[in-house]
């Protein structure tokens, strides 16, 4: 039996959803993005406070009665948030202190539908609301209503016009901070999918080295055709951008990304010298990715706040429970990335991946040349091995008073850097080693911006009669918002009345509310199973990173194998004489078995069993997602879904509630088993079977129009999609 003391009433779980507003032209068969989200939020009487968590007409506090209402009655209190892009919007319910499992089954989908209905009621007749992770034509020829010229003063992008950016200080400063801190345009290369008639080798003509702005790209100012004219245009744009940004900072009382809280410049050293030698960032030649057979992206807006999201925040009973959820959800995040893959199209082309995770992480990568290890360290805290958006580097492990035995230090087997000063401050305050390392690792990053009002409130004395808006929590929350991994840990928020939270970030938003509700339900139930049965899902960080890379490949659910722990009930596998050993690929001690090789059939060649010579006592094994979730008697794997179903049976729920939960989980199980396809597979099949598709990897506007109209009809129930929903 599970060890929950209160099995049917849990602490809160929150789900953030994101949507994209598009405008359709039925005559010309085109769909473009609609930049009307600021107008829509204004019509909803939402007032944005840059120093707060989001937009809400009357955000409930910790003591409000509304905070304990059923899920269906909290829709009106949903916190509506703007995103970095003018065409995207986020919504998140207020904090719920406790909710019953019946609400999870009966009301979560209705809540999603009601929130969507509220937003749809604010749209014009020619607009649609879509839950998609990325607009397929973003950065192509025509992609947004009222599109202006590229290379604007705000985004400085050759692909995106400034109409895409929601021009309020938190977003403009964060976009600026990424580029300014890196000292370069964050170029990202996305491999193109090669079809029968795709031009090969493919050269991205829009951002090829021959067409790039050389004053911006060429670090040595080598003479190139038109460079003088280009430099003049850049100087004019820089002047316009500086005045615009200054105006925004004045309106928000927020410091610029190059200015610290005390007014000093970030580029200024202790001796007064300033390392910034130009207004505009100039990337190093080594940072320009090869354009061969790839599409190039040149703005952080391609990865931050430009599409829909699906995130689930789980409120833990205490810090120990939060640490357990953080560690155990991290290895499973890659499985959820593959199951929710929904981005096979980038810049109007089919690409050789189904998920957007690594692309997003790369577009917002703000590491400097020193932090990337390209030049010797002089001012940086150390070499940083991952973007600030990416998979975790360190497990938290159990607390010092925990009886948890599953964690082993060797699981943290990848290199990472942490801030020594922050580490010892934590240690000297009584924080244990692993948690101190986690926080100190976060502090190797800089915050991109801070509200001057928050800084004034923090420095106010106790005798000051001015209202106190923050005790440091808002600062830390803002800082954590600049460090997003596949799972994130958030401390308690006394103002909101929430406890320790763990947020799962690796899923992509799905087409329909039914799918999104199913994945939310799965994550919440999995979190309860982890706590109740004390599951051990630990993988070495290096294997978890390999899983995440595999999860983003085309048709990963069917075609890829993922490392997974064979025995998820115990700590170190005592049955294995070599438990905990990690044998690398090519090591002759690894055990292999060969099955028939049939692509996509569920049978694979050379499955690796790591940790033992015997398949029966190995610690880690390569499995399909179907075997991980639905189980495999052949490899003695129970299957996570089977464990969840066993947990549901132990709760002795009402028949109707249990059946609804089982139907939601069935969607996950059928997708894992290949009976239902992912959203990415559905989109790829739609494009390749469209009569206008020329098998050259190009997604024409007419194809995009038909696809998005069909997706909207599926979501509204006018068109059936048995291959997607069953």
C-alpha cells in the first residue's frame, strides 16, 4: 500500500498553459501571427506589474477564500501573463492549498476549455487561438500581421521584425541582456530534413555568410562589399534602439542590462577600465555556426516567449519531498519530451528533429567567450558547460535528516561550475553540501534585469513607513526565472502562501485540451507515486543528457532507445555485483544482445545493459518508451503506467473518477506504444501528404493555412483525428 497519509487530498499542483494568437486570410489562404495580445489583455483589465509574477485583476492572497475553491471556480481568478512575443499569452491558476483527486479527473480538462473559451471570446472573427509550441512560419518571408522591416532597433534580427516583441521593460531588457552578456548574436543552427527533392547541400540564403551584415558579424572589420553602408545603418539603428530602451527603462524605473543596481556598468572593472568597446555586440568568428544543410536563427525570441508552453508545478509538503521530486522527475523528463514532441517545422521548413528543446536552449544561450572556454578566464567565474536553459547539472540528493538511500554522489558525473562565495555562505548558514552546491551553481549566472522599486524596497529600513513589497523572495524568484532547466526548484513564497515547488519544464504544449489534461494528470499522479512508493529513477546525469538528445529526434517514441533503471523500487541494486558502475560505449565489459533489426517495429539491435555482464542483474538498460511506460516482461520492467494504475486501485476511488483517470492515462499509454502518433508526427504527415507540397522540405503558406485551420477544427471538435486522439 502507498505511504500517503492523505491519499485522496493533496497539496496543490499548478499548470501553466501558453497559447498563440493567429490571423487567417481565407481569400489568399494565409495565416499570420496576430500581435494583438497586449490589446486583448488590456480589454481583460489585466494590469502588468514588472516586479510581480504576472497579470491579474485581483490576485488572491494566501488567506483568500477563493484560493481554496474547486478548480472549476478558479478560472475567473486565472493569472494571465504576457509573453516576450506580442502574439503569445500565458495563463496560470492561482495557488490552491489543497485539492482532491476527483478534481483532477473531473475538472482539469474543463478548466482548460474554460480558459480557452475566455481568450477566444476576446478574438476577432478572423483570429484563432492555437496551443502550438512554435508558429511554423516564424522568421520566413511573411509571418506577422503588420510586419515591418527586419534589423529593427529592438531585436536587431535579420529574420524577425520588432513587431514580434512585446515592448515592455522586462522583455526588452532580457532580450538585450542575452545578447549583450554574450557579446554576440546567439546564432542557432537547426538541421534541415532532407526529402526527395530538397536542395542538397542546402544553404540558408537568408543568413548565409554572403548575406549577413558584416559590420555585425565580422569581428576583424575585414573589408567586404557594402560594409560602409551597412555600418551606417547599424549606427542609426543603435541610436534609435538606445533612445527607445532608455525611454522604456525610465517608464519602469528599471536599470539597463549594462547597469548594475548601484549605477555602475557591467563592463567596468574594479580599476575603472571598461571592457565594452562598442555599442553593438560583435560575435567571434568561431561562434558563427556552419550554415551547410541547416537553417539559422539569430534572435533569442525564437526560443523565449514566442510559443505555447505546458508546465506543471508540483507543491511539495516540505523540502525533503521537493528534493525527491526534483531528482526523480529529471530522468523522466526526456521521456515526456519525446511523447509531447510538437515542433517539426522551423522557419517554414521541415527540420530533422521533432522537439524544440535544444533549439530553445541554444537561442537564449548567453555564455560569454570566457564561459564557453574559447578564451582564457579573466573576469568570468568559470567555464559553464550548458546554457542557462537546459537539463540539470546536479541532483539535489536527500536532505541530511532523510533516510533516503537511493542517491549516490557518482550520479552527478558531469562537469559543472559553482560560485565558491555563494557555496560557503550557504554552508556557513547550515545548508547541506548538495543543496549549497545547487544554489551556488545557479549563482554562476547573472540576472538580466531587476526592478529599481524592488531594490529600493529591499534596502528600506524597518523604520521606513513605505510599503514593503519584497523580503528577497521576489529577487530570488526573478533570478530563478533566468535559469530554467528541465526541472526547477522554487522556495516557499510567503506572499502567495505556497510551499516548496518543483516545476517540470520539458514538455511541449499539445494541440487539444484533452491531450494537455492527460499529460498534466500523468505528471501529478507520477509525483504521488514517486513519493508514495519511493521510486528510484536515478540515472547518471550523462545518461540523462543522452536521453534528452535522443528524445528530440524524428519519431523518437518509436525509433529511439532510452536509458532507464531496471529496478526502480530499491536503492543501489544489491543483486548486481557491479551496481553503480557506469560502463561507457565501447567498453568490452558491457553486455549486449542482438534482436532482429526492423526500423520502427519496436525491436532493436544491440541493446546496452550498463552495470553488469548479465541482463538480469544490470542496473541500467536501454528500452523503448513503450517498454518504460507500459512495461516489458522480457526485460523485467514493470512499467510506470502499470505502477500508477496500481496506485489508483489502492486509493479506492469512486468508479466514475477512476475510469476517467484511466482513460486519460490510456492516451499516454497508446501514444507510448505507437498506436497514437505525436503532434510532431501528425504535422509532418500533414505536410508531406498535402497536394501543394513539393517534397523539397519547404512548408508553403497554403500548406500552413490548411494545417492550422485543421488543427483549430480538431481542437474545437469539428474534425476527428483518430490517429492523434484515438
